[in-house]
């Protein structure tokens, strides 16, 4: 596995590096740490070229901290300082050129610890990337796990919604991790059924079907679980889920996403906001 980590010399950057370290230990991954510094375009004033060189040199110093954290955790670690106007664009181009399996970043640090706040870099990636994006929640670097032990897939029930289960199965099987499938039921979806009882029955049926898919794909998995979390709202349903420090959640893209690209839908955005675990958002399959 190859990971591209988008690094900033901030607590946000440290959260992303901590998640990359846990993933690297779990999957014996190679890691590239990428830091992007602002491009200083010539404007007729002296010293612009020298200032650009200074920024690049400072970037190399900043990224060395991330390399130190990842050394020993990853199979190999390399660092690159790029110059560009868009951090997200440069990061995605680098990851595509290096055939990365995941782009790893930290979220914004607004608000309290836990949960996900989408910053400008992660927002851009979550609306365009062709590569799955792994997001570390706020404060993840404060007490990160050594490795990832379990993968949870947020499985949809509506036709046309992207199902992250195949990706989650592939990820879990790569390191013999336990896998859990979660269906979220709320009164917000009552248009799909006559009442909440009917909707829950529909979701339970979908969860059982997904459990069968996972059991056939992962016959040697140490643990496969399928559950339904329900509530009057999506947020109240999410509160009924428990997360261990070494969990990771996989969610799909919106049905409005372009093929092979990520587009974070409103439901996935709310799941991120209400989840304390790291989250991988995958591109739409077709």
C-alpha cells in the first residue's frame, strides 16, 4: 500500500500524520509526505525569488518533523516540498502520479476535540479526488492507536447510493481486520416506507444481505458484525454507535458524484460531523 500524506506544520498536520502512522503499521505501507508552499510570482520587486527559496527551505524543515514521526512506522518514508497555488490540487496530482492508494489529511481544528470539521484542503479533495481520502478527526494526534483493528462500512439502502462495502472488505482482508456494517435509520427517511417500523425492517433486511456478502468475501475474518442504528434524526442514530480508538469508518460518495471521483454528499457530511473515528471517503464506483 502507498499513502500520500498532505502535511501542514500545524496540529491539523499532526493529526493526519498520526493517522498515516497507524495505517502504515497496519498495512506495511510506503508513505510520501507532501507539503505545498505558496508560489511567489514575480511582480517586479527584488527579492521574490529569494523569498521563494526561503519558503521551500522552511518547508523542508517543517516536513522533517513528519518524517521523524513516520520513521519506523512505515515501510519507507519520503518527503517532498512542492510549490503551487492550490494545496489540494498539487497533493492530488502527486498522489495520482505515485499511484497512491490513499490520500491522508487532518481536518480543521475548529470546535472541540473529536468529530470532523472539513477545512479548505479536505473540502477540495472531498469534491474532486480520484483517490480515496482518509481524514483524521480533531485531536487524533493527542492519543493515536498503534494500528487500525476494525473497519466499519456505512452501507446505504437507497438504490443508486454508492456502497463502500466492497472497498471496506478489500481493506479489511489486506490485514485480516474485523469488519462491521452499519445501516443508519431515521425518521428523515420515512418517504421510503409507510412508517419507521417498516423502514427499520427494510434496513435490517439490507444489513443482513450485506452481512452475507461480507461473510462470503471474508471467510477467515475474525469478526463480522452487521447492525442497524436508528433514531429520529441521523445525528441521534449516530450517537447509538460506539467507536474504539483503533476503528476506521468507510463511507461512499454521493450518487451525484462523477464516476471514479469523490463528491461528499449531505448524508456523508453529517456522518463525518458526528463521528469520532477516522473516516475514509471513496470515489464513486461507476
